[in-house]
């Protein structure tokens, strides 16, 4: 049975830097309301036109804006959630942070999310850019310098190795098929610094538009980043698949170079720059893979892990198998509290199957007495 949440699509409250909205609302609809008030979402996926708030909270990571605010699960981004329990007599509970994060990224396995309260970011006049480079290392160095310049106000930063830019059918007349691209979203007052960085790293401007122009044309460069990159590539070559990788913040630059050299054209670098939950500038990958066999894909995954690059495997069903395989008793405790009969998304949470072997907290959400 599926529960259609799209009817719950209202903004409940908009305050000074805070929004509370129902789970079925689309993220673009939230920004349409917050922008006139001078605010925007701190982080959102490239699929923001279609993605719902509940979908982002239940199965999303972060995305556009994570270069400033980290993933959605970073402290301070989610302020509270309203959840309905799956019990004979359902309860509706308001769960504040940090306990609210125990329900985050659980794919609806431990409660029905009704509302989410988020902290917002100040609105800026954004410029969207796509800059191209003949050399992959130059593109990486440019993006890295961009990411590590705290005075450059930015919202998005992605590195796309060739031939990925050639998969963008609406854009590829602006550059050559063998060029590498960096897509950035930078505040108008910071854009003047781009020319010097481009000259230093031998890059060239290929596409530039304001955020207002992007909205009027219904064509934002942000929709060529994060998982949209994969979607564009699959339209051209359906044999491709992808990985989700997390580089080490202490040496991500060298790891990116090493992995690109090791796999050459078999694994094509798509790198997203962001802050981690501790505030460190780092990089994650959504690399495209030329699929040959399941055995070879697993070999590639093992090679990344052997080189201290974490893999969040998107090719598995259970939550833990996509997150290094670790069972988290606190997440299982929440499911036992809110869904004691295991009715929600059965089989998704592997820890539920072994709950009797775990030490569980009877009150993981610090709830008041019923």
C-alpha cells in the first residue's frame, strides 16, 4: 500500500529565517513563497521542481546549498518534524531537533512524516556559470580554489569530467565534447573574482545566466548537477550506471586525481563540493560508470573503499547496506517506538530484523508521557 502525501502541500508558517511546511509540498513551491520574503532553502536536490519536502527529509541527502550548510542532516538545518505513528491508536507527535534527525533518511520506515520545519538561508542575487577546461586537473584546481575561498559567496559547485558535458544536449553547442566543466552558482557581488581564477587555471566561460533569467527560461544550470547529471547521461547512454562516493576531507583533492587516473574512462568523475556535518570543505562523487557486469561493479566499489573513499551504495535495497553496512540501534529504537508492529516499509531496515539482539532505547525521542 502506498500513501499519497501530495495533498499535504501547504506552508504552515513562514517566519524570520524559518519555514514549516507539509510533507507533500514541492521544494520549488516553498522557494516561490520564501524568496519574496528574502529567504531560500539551505539545501535542496537538483530535482527541486518535482521533489517533495517529505521526500527530501525521508530519502534525500542535501545538494544545492550544501557547499555552505552541509547536508540536510547537519545540525541546525532541520528544526523539527511532525510525525504520525503507525499504531492501533495513532499519535501525532512534534519531534524537535536533534531527535528529529533520527527519522531523517529512513525512507519512511519509522513514521509518517506530516510536516518539516527548516532553517532558511538569506536570499542572494545568484549568477549561474558553466566554465570549461581542456585539462581535468586544471578544472579540479579551479573548483577547489573556488570551494576554499570563504569570501566567494556561492550556492553550488560541481566538477564534470569529459565526456559528461557532452551529454547535456541543450548546452553542448557552447563547448567542445572533450572539455571538462565546472558549474557554479555564485553571488553577483562575488562574480568579479571568477575571471582571475579562470585565467590562473586556463579555463574559459561557456555559459552564464542570472537566476532570474534561468527561471524565465525554465532552464537552470543547477539542473545539470547532483543526480540530474546522471539523468541527462542516461538519456544519451542507457548502459551507464553510477556510484555515490564520499572522499576524505583531509586529502580529497589527491583522492579525486588518483581515482580518475586509476579507472580512466571506465569511471567518469562527477564531483560535488560541499561541507560535511562538521563544517569541513570536502567532496562527494556521483561518478558515472560504464557498466559491464555486477562482478566488475563490485570490484570498482572495493577499489574505492581500499583507497579510503567511502561508498554509499545506491544499488542495494536495505538502508544499512547503502550506508557502510552499519546497523544503528537508535534508528531501530525509533521504529519500535513509532511503528511497533513493523508495518511501514517492511524489509527496508535490516536492523529491524535483528532487533531482539540489539540494546534498544525505550524512549529514543525523549517523548512526554502518552
